[in-house]
């Protein structure tokens, strides 16, 4: 005991002391709107994460669909879908797809194609 009545932590090699940092409030994930005219269409899209949605829900059969715009540039892309159900069971599915070179726009950048995944 210290003078103020607080106890000191003693070292015990069988116990790990962890101080959790808390949590971060969910923020809206930025996704450019290529279906609207504006400045976003003139800049290259170099995002490494093209879609994230913590509110995506499945139907009674466990199926869901969503759409997103790819980043600029051809290549191989991976989609990782992870979730948890009301019973605490985890789910994970990985999809792979390829984006081929497309026609260049007036800015010289390849316009991303909209992708729809689901069911």
C-alpha cells in the first residue's frame, strides 16, 4: 500500500497487463462519385481500398449485393467480405477479379468501371 491507499502492481510473469485504448467512432468512408460531373472525374483515383461498409446486411438467405467504382489502373483486385451474425458466428469470403486496360479519358486516366457484387 502507498500513503494514499492505492496498491502497487507487482510483476507476475503469468499475467499480462493490458490497457485497452477504447474505440473509434465510425466515420463515413469516402468514395468518389463518378456518376456526377465535377472535379473528382479529373483526378486520378489511386485508392488502395475502394469500398468499405460496416452497415451492409444480408437477407434471410444470407445474401447481399453492393456496388462500387474501381480505382484507376488495370490489375488484379481482391474483395474480402467479413461479418458476424447475431449468434456471434464469423463469416468470411474472398473474391478475386481482374480489371483490364480501358479507353483513356480526356484527362489521360482510365475511367473506373462500376462493379456490382452479390448473390
